[in-house]
């Protein structure tokens, strides 16, 4: 398994940085799913921005196994004044992912999504 971890500041530009990073990984491991990966990461990172204060970071972990790629987006779940979650973010991510979920963590909140390719074992 290859694991890639990145931290991003809570800035709009971080979404494109994360998408660019993920496109490179998915292009190697599951090229047919690059567009799905981009839509998922864009939605989850955008949503995480609404729960990340100015002195905090969003963490993204991408794990690539043969036949499966998993994305985890971790945020501190902080109330950010004037920030409102995109009601479509989770609908988009869950529609494009083969598996999708969320949970509270010790440090905040985590959304995860998986893309399966040939040889995947969910």
C-alpha cells in the first residue's frame, strides 16, 4: 500500500492543490477514475474549509492499494463564522465513490471515500 499525507491551510487555493496531488496518484493507480477522484476531493476539501479556523489545517490522506484508493479528509470541526457547508458536497462525493462515510475523531471530524477498480476487495 502506498500512503500519501498532506496538510493544507484553510484557503480556497488548497482545494486545487489537493486535487492536483490526487490526480497524479489516481492517474497511476486507477486512470479510469481520475474524474471521480477529482470530484470527491473537491467536494470534501471544500466542505472541510467550512470547519477549519484560520490557525488550523486540513489533513488529507490518500491510500492506494491494488484495485482500491481511499481518501480521508480530516478537519478540526471548528465553527467558522460566516462559513456554510455546501449541501451538495456529500451528495457529490457519495455518488462518485464506491464507498463513503464519516466519523468524529479525537481531533475533530473525518470524511472518507473509496474508489474501487479491478481486483478490489471492499
